[in-house]
């Protein structure tokens, strides 16, 4: 069975699902993502509204994104224009998070290359600040 | 799940009442029982129990009692953690309470048809003392101290049930996870939780998907509160983890503390003879 990885974009960081889950197909992966989204949103108020999930296959190829704001029941009372604005903003925020994480990774790698070039050892942290 | 009948159960290693006493050092003047409830009993009352207590070693995953099946034994853990689960017909689980060496996996119902209220599962390899439920009944009638101790245990289980009802219904999973880790550490009396803490395992206790636990564990680790290794979790910053937990953690601890067993006052006189 194919394995899917469900990564979470929260405030400016990506939490990775390294182990992944075996699921029969993409449809099952979408269902699973929806369930996990609901569990993360449950009783969280507005705290998780800007989060999103990006799902990859075992080769690391992106399959689909799921934006929490799209399924947030508390937004149902808002006007369509408001919901559209929230939806667009969350997508931009998700893209910004991806860029921030990529920039961080590049900075870390550059530091390693420089250290190696100077013949110095360097400690690298892969997560946390 | 394994059948709790001792003879055919691969998860149990049983010792007969006579032989285990010959293997363990005798409970003499200085040595206290590893289960804190038993250790808190006056020696005369404890003796009424020990003649019926058998020591067993449980393997991880051993089932002590099945929800709605006849209750055969009552268990006093020496170490480790026993998880009390409520189970749906299709096998989904949620943890209702947990018991370590500071408690007893005691009956909750008072009806004549004594059935187990919850399914109890050993979380790791652990030693327990167990007594046949029928024999415990007899001792409860003979000893007020034992009756009082078991009543306090029942109350702590009911308090846990009440708190988990509130928590599961009203609080975010990240807070519930933080709280679960803190309470497991408290019952195990250690900030390092061993093999029992795989993410799949914790997911079954909280009633959520393993993916959800993975993502939230990553957030807790990012915050510096924990380190989640291959199959163990270490609490690095207790204060931070407590801030990330819901009010249920502090609230329950406050209510349970007066019910926990206290160390007996040690006799100061030297033993006679």
C-alpha cells in the first residue's frame, strides 16, 4: 500500500510527519487528512484557523494541500467575501511558511558548506531554534 | 486480546503463593511493599491480604480485565502503568483512567454480578500482586483499614473519569496530550516514559489518529517541552509542559492528592525479641 506523509504548516514552521501512514489511495489520503484536521481544530477556537496541511507521497512529491480555514465551521456565519479573504490569506500564509522553512534550510546548509570550506567542525540543529 | 485466565495466558508468569514468598525477601520490619497502597496498611491488616496475594509478572499489552466480563482478580501494581480503557464494539479505545504503583486496579461497581467496568491493560513489563476478587470481598468485611484504602482508590478512579470526560469533550488535543504525558510521568514516578509511549499507543489513549499525535508531538518538541525518541518520551521542561496542558492537570492533581496513600508512621522502637 502507498505511504502518505501529512505535514502541518503552523505559525511559520512546518511540523513533519516523518513516519507517514499507509493508505490505499489518494481518496483515502484526503479522508485521513480531513479527520486529522478536524482533530487538530477541535476545541481550539480560532487558534488553528491559519494552519494548513500539505500531503506528500513516499517520494516526497506534493499531492494536495488542505487549508483549515476552508473547513472552519465558525466562519460559516461570515459573508462570502469575508470567507474568500480568509481563504486567500491562509493560502498566502501557507506559501510564506514554505518559503521561510526553505530559507532556513538554505541558511543551515550554507553555514555547513562554509564551515567545511574553512576546515572547521560545525554543530547543526535540524529543528527548534 | 489475551484471555486473562492465568494458565493459558502467554502474557502472565504466575508464581504460586508459596514459592514466590521463598524467592522474595520476607516483608520484615524494614521492608515495605512496593505497591504504595499496601505499604500504607497497618501490618495486621496487610497480613490478612498477603496470605491471598500472588505475585505475577505481566508482559506489555497483558489484559488484566475485560470491560463487561466477570471480574476475577484485583491488581496492586508494584511498578509501571496500567491503562483503564473504555472500548466501543468496533474496537476503538479511549483511556478512562490510569493506575501505577500508587494505586489499585479496583472494582468500580457495587452490584452482585461483579463485572469489570473497564478494560485494563499493562503498559509495560511490570510486576503486580493480585488477589481473587472473592477473597478480597472477605478481607473487606474483616478489615476497616483495607476497606477504607480501597474506597479511596475507587474515588481516585472516579475523579479521573470525571476529569477525562470534561477534558475529552472540551479541550484541544494538544492540551490533552501535554496533560497525558504529565500524568503518565507522575504515575510512573519518572520524567522518562519508556516503551509504552509510542505515538500509536498514545493515539489510542486519546482517541485520535496517530498522525495527529505525531504532529502535536513535533510542536511540543519544538517548544522545548519534551524529547520524543524512538519509543520513549522524556519531559525536558516540566513547567512549560504544564503551561501547555489544560487546567485539568492541576485540577485533578489537587483533588487526588488527599486520597493518595501515605507512608505509614514507622515504629521507632526496636523489634521485640
